[in-house]
């Protein structure tokens, strides 16, 4: 974890396993467990749940980050105190394309790198839900609901900084992203 992520999570930068449970803080975060104590990540008072009822999704994010909805539920931003942010934008899949076809057209790529595929679970079943693709730099994730109605773009933007302070938090947000059936 970066020092700024440690501050957000209430973990100690002096030890790689703050709660002494045998699991590294970063590994706990990325597996949605609380690195600062017992239980799931939702037990950490510094983590909040965002729920979007319009597009039926939820995810975890740092409670200290400013949440703002921009022009409707199809765009939400989670902004840090140092002007870095994670943004989620939802757009209709008007042409009913597969994610691969949409991605190839939008990003002008000839082929999909299989290592760039990501996926997540749906609630309440916990079964495979959304399928996604990440950009080569890992700063953008594009995913689609099972019915192929919408494309969800999750982006980590470091603002004016050249230092990526919240890559683990961004990965945690992606891992916690749930589309409800």
C-alpha cells in the first residue's frame, strides 16, 4: 500500500501486516478484507458503500473521498483530497455490440489481449456477472452487464500529479463492483 492508502485505511506503514493476522495489508485490501482489523472490508470505518439504484450497481470506496454525481446517475466521481479521482460513466450500448467489438472500435485496437480481461460477480447469486476489459495501463476498466444494455467505464485519474497514489484503492473498487440482477 502507498502511504496515502495506509492513512485512508488506518493501517501502519511500519508493518506490512497491521492487524497481525498473517495476511499482508495489500492482499487483504485486494480480497476485500479489513487490513486494519478483523472481518470484511466493510467493517473498516474508513470504507463506505456507494449504491446506484438507477443502474443497479454498488461498490466500496474510501469514506473520506468526496462523492459527486454529475448530471445524473450515469456519472459519479470519487475525489481525493489531493485532486486525484475515480470516475464511473455509464452509457447505453445503443448498437447492442459485444464488449470486445465496442472496445476494439472505441480504442482502435486490432485484437484483445486476453490478459486484459477482468470479471466480477452479481448479487444475490454470486455467480459470474459482468465481463470487462482493462486498458493496457490499468487506469481504465470497461465492463458490460449480462444483458448488454450498458457499458460501464471506471477510470482512475491522478489529476495533475505524476504519482499514482491510489492504484490499490482503485483495484479494490473494481473488485467490489457488483451489478445486481
